[in-house]
């Protein structure tokens, strides 16, 4: 007597109205439904953020991105020294403004340093935007 193999069970289908999981997954695909939470629902509450960044947090980001700044030397291989940059770190952690000063202001090397600094991402904080001056070595 031969035993027949069991046929695989059909895949379960969501109910016509969908489920909460379907709504969440749909929002990942850009098919946001009324039930899917907004992205802000997952953000860290401002009350859990420090009022401002600590010096070591700023320096950690600068050191992690030092290679980008050194790459600006390709704009002018004879460039040397330091490019001073005034920057504004927004509370989101993005750099809202970066302005080079000194001999490289308005020159390709200074413009490159400004663009690279604008790409830095710092940790978020809850206070007012932070304005700092930072020297960057070439």
C-alpha cells in the first residue's frame, strides 16, 4: 500500500482589508495606508536627546571624515596648511552651512572643503543649532 504525499497547504492570504502588518509593509514600499504610522513616530523623542553635542562627539565625526577633506588637495596639489571652516550643525545633525575662510576662501580647495563638511552627519541634539569654527588640515 502506497502512501500519498501531502499536498502543500495554500499560502495564507491577508483579509480583504489588510492587517496592521500589511499596512506597515505597504508603507515601506511607498504604498502608505491610513493605518501606517508616519516616519516621525519612530524618531527619538527630543526629550531623550542632549541639548548640544559634546566636544568628543564633534571630533569623532570630524576624524571619521578626515579622508574626504584630504581628498580636496587634488583640487590643488600645491595647497598646504589649514582651511578654517565656520559651520552650523542643525539639531538634526546635518550641517546647514559651511564657509571656508582664509587663503582658500572662494578657491577650488576651499569650495571642496565646504562641500565635504556639508556632507558630515553628526548625532542629533535638542538645542539650538551649534555654530563652531573648525580647522581642517590639507
